[in-house]
């Protein structure tokens, strides 16, 4: 049976090697800290991170230590995938860093064709597919499995949503693919502007980026309510910059 749940969905944090303390914290640090603060403030049930946690695969140990410290602040399940900036290629940062070091509450979906995790206590199934190679032939929503459990079905992927044309872009996501997925909610990453779209029964959203250093005009995340009676509602939460 479906139950009421509250989810925080973020992406495109783009942490890099610019790591400082207090007032010297980087825009990425401030953004990630604000995101974690917001999840704790709203006491969310699940935290979704849809790629580009890191700005590149060359991040050094101080950045990785900061990341682990922030993820460890959360007590709810964290489910994450890679993006195009921190893709799961041979040179990926994730071959030398495991975000699950932050705690058993972190699940990292990293299979190239997509992975499924089941959060039994929440009645939630989550399919996620990150990026290994960001190119025009990559189809993020290719081969989404059918939902075989009761409860909520959530998706996570990283790519560029287009409702028409734009075939020259890489990692394309189309309206028909979203509709065929049959997700209740699809957590997207890649676009740094908050936006919501619905195709068929599926509501999808980009949460925007919390990193003002990435050209975003505002820091934002998506707060998602799953309600058996009301369905899925998505709210943009604007964040205030804070010191790490």
C-alpha cells in the first residue's frame, strides 16, 4: 500500500577543489550544506541526488571529506546516481571514493543500464540510471523495468528533456519516454533551472542547482509530497546561502 512520504530531490551541486571554512566556503559547499539543512528541517523520508554531485572527476581528498561529512548528517535513506560531470567512466572519482562511507543509509545506483533498489520500510521502489558516457546515443530512460511491487515507483536519471527537436543534444529525455516509464515521480538532473513536466501518470522535475557559482540565478531544491489520496505534488524551495 502507498503511504504518505516527503522527499527532497536535489542535483547539480558541482562540488570542486575550492574548499574553504566558514565565510571562505565555496558556492558548492554553501549550496550542499543548505540542501542538507533543508532536508533536516523538513524531516524528509527520502533524499534523492540525481547526479553531478561533483563538478569533475579530479576532486581531491578535502572535497571528498566534506562530502562524506555532509551526507553523514542525514539519517533518512539517501539514493544517488552519477551525472555527466562525475560520470562512471574509467577515470571516475567513484573508483576511489565511495559515498556509502557516510553510512548505511546511502545507496549508490551505479549500474550502466540502470539499477533498482527497494526501500521496504517506505513501500518505495527506485530505479536509477546515471551516466557513464554523455553522448548523443545515450538514452537515459532506455529500458526502464516494469514496476512489480505495490507502493510508489520512483525514477532517477540525468539528461536533457526536450519536447520537440533538439536531437543534437546528448542524453536526451523525451515526453513519450517519460510517459512509458510509469513512474509516479521522476527525479531529473542536468538542467540548472527548476521545472516540472507531466506526461501520462508521471510527474518529473528538475530541482535546479543550489550552487550559485554554476550560473544559477537562485539556489533551489524540489520538495516532493507523495500522498495516496492527493497524488504527487512538487514544490520549489528557494535556499538561502549559508556558511559550511
